[in-house]
C-alpha cells in the first residue's frame, strides 16, 4: 500500500459511536470564473450501523458564482464498493478510483483525473492524533496540489478541465466539528490577480471548535504552506492555540507563528459565491456548510527578513456553523 492509498483508506470504526467520513475533490478554472467540487461521504448513525448511508455530492460554480448547481444522492451502505489497493469508492452513480473521478448526478456529469504535483499533507503534528480520541475530527490531504484533465458537464455545457488546478482531501470522525473554517488554495499570484500563477505553491488551514462533553473548546488551528520548495508547518502548541483567529459567515482570518516564521491569511466569499449544504452528524444533529470554491485569499509569509505576499481568486473556503441565521440557502 503506497502513501496515497494509506491516506485514503476508509476509517469507519464499525462500532456504536457513529461515524462520518468524506473524500472530496475540488478544482478551479484558470480564469477563476468556474469551479467544481465532488464528494463521497459515509454516514453511520450512532447506535444504528444498519442505517448507514453512502452519499455522493457535487457542486458546479459558473460565472464567478452567479450560477450554482448543488446536488446530493444517498444510497444504502450495501451499495458502496470500496477498497485500498487500488483505492476505490464505487456507487451506482459515481466512482473515485485512485485519482480518477467519474459520475453523473441530477444534471451534472464528470470524468477527470488529478495528476499530483506535491506529496500528501498531514496537518496534525503527531501520528497519534489520527488514531486517538482527540481530536474527534481528523483530516489529511492526500493530494494538496494537482493539475486536472478531463471534462465536467453542467448547465447544459461541457467544460474542458485542461489546465485546471485541483486538490483531494479526506476527513473522518465520530462527528463534524462543532464549528469550523477550512481554506485551501493552490493558485497563488504575487500581489495581484494579474500576476502569473506560481507553480508548486499551496496553502491549507483548518480552525475548529470541538465539543468535549458539556464543554466547547476555543478555536484550534493548524496550517501548512508550500512555497519556494519548502513546506512550512504550523502545528505545534503555539500555532494550535493561537487566538489571532476571526471567523464569521463570509470570511476566515488567522495569524499563526512557529519557529520564527509567521503566516497571516484572509479568505472571503461573497454570498453569491457560496453554496449552502446541510451536513448531518451521526447523532442526528445538523450544521450548515457554507461552501465556496471561488473565494478570494490574501496571504503574507514572514521568514526572517523575507516577506512574501500572495493573492488568489481561486480559493476553497468552507465555514461550518450551527447557527440558522447565516442567510445562505441550503441547496443540498
């Protein structure tokens, strides 16, 4: 089993505590006007493993978010075929085999391949954080940076995905985080959108609040930045517990420091660029995922005397909230 297959293997515990797990792919067009998102989910209700569902989700964003189409279909778990060598997830309407995705779902149709440009990224500092009870929600990124080839059909159009940039992620746990923000971008330019896209540069950040019995933790953050041939990690205690975090229902701002290096990042998405999704936890509770793949991002890296500023209009931004007054229609 190679590293990619190991990072993507299903983590379903098959016990009474319940389980939720997702494998997802996102990709953006070179002009920043279109984006896609495809996700395979396994949902095992707490105490009712016989009611487990395998789900396929997809979103198409067009015209900078002026047009959005989000869909989901659920199947009994018995219809899911899965394996590790090679890694695959198969359902009647879609499949993910290695880094190849194919499917057709309520007006959307896709078949494309990711060509990885970077090694997998594990944001947590310690391996036991992926096996122990804390954190309750785990995440890693088997493909943080990829070039995409293939096709996607949406709105009666066929999109050629050549030269699109993509990434593939994997997360799982006994529940979603109580609240969270996640951002990823691998289409950065120097200072302005008019600059050429920098190759082999990606950034990912995750901030969440976790329920521990009756107590909810403060915001906890991890991040990674690949730049100039180096991966900067922000995963130790000082970064994890940073209070320089601000999250609302349209934006995500954070500043993290580790080993004398600091990163400041701000991601924003206008309402029209957000697709609202309803996520269900194994205990039956719900949260809204405010999902954009056309967010803007600004980043400043300070490493000693060097300071670098980066900009993107092709960022993924997901904001998870238990509030109901976020003002975004839930499309799926």
